[in-house]
């Protein structure tokens, strides 16, 4: 299942929206580098990593639930026994 999530993530990385958010993240990092002391930047980076990890876990959960829902629908339609 994780390989399917990783594949979906890699597919997303080829999209224009990914490039936009990647560029925006780089802009934000540059702004923070200019505004924060090193210790403050490390704390903010830690918080941002925690948020990114939470988003990754949410993605896995939603993807897995989508798979379960798809299986349920296929069973209801009689395509799976």
C-alpha cells in the first residue's frame, strides 16, 4: 500500500501544482532565513517538518480509505466475491 501512495505522490510531483507549491516553499524558506535567528529558524523548521509528516500520514490514511471504499463498491456491484 505504501508503494501505491508513493507512486501517487510521484505522479503528483509531475503536476504544475506541485511546482507552484515547491517554489512557494522555497520563497518562504528564504523569507524565514532573512527574518529569524538560527535557533528560531530551527524551531520553525521543526514545526514545519511535523506538519509535513502529519500531512503525509493523512495522505496515507485517505488513500487507504479510498481503496477500502473502492473494494466495497466493487462488492456491492458484484464484481468481487
